[in-house]
């Protein structure tokens, strides 16, 4: 799948070094050729938790059946 800037994506694997878990929502903020994405993950209040470059295979599109939940970030401020 080809993503666009500002697409919302779902992380498909844990990234513990960034305090991220599979299922976290992020926004695509930059595209890297040929299949890299820079994705920003934020708290519910809008504070950036992580800005990471991942491959398209590390994320998926949001599905109609996805349910949003909230968890506390383990990453220090």
C-alpha cells in the first residue's frame, strides 16, 4: 500500500526502544523512497512521544473495525 503525508497508520510491531507498542496510532509526516515512512506518535494531549522511520511493512492502514483505546506512555517526558 502506498501511504500519503498525514495518513493515520497503525503500528504493526512493538518498538520498545521508542516506547511504542503494536496497535499504537501514528501520522505519516514524511515519505522516504522506496518504502520508508517517518511516523509521528503523540499522546492524547498532542505531545510527541516518538518520531520514527519505519518501513511500510511495519505499519498498516486503519481498518473500519479498529477500536481506539488509551494507555499510559512508558517513555519519560
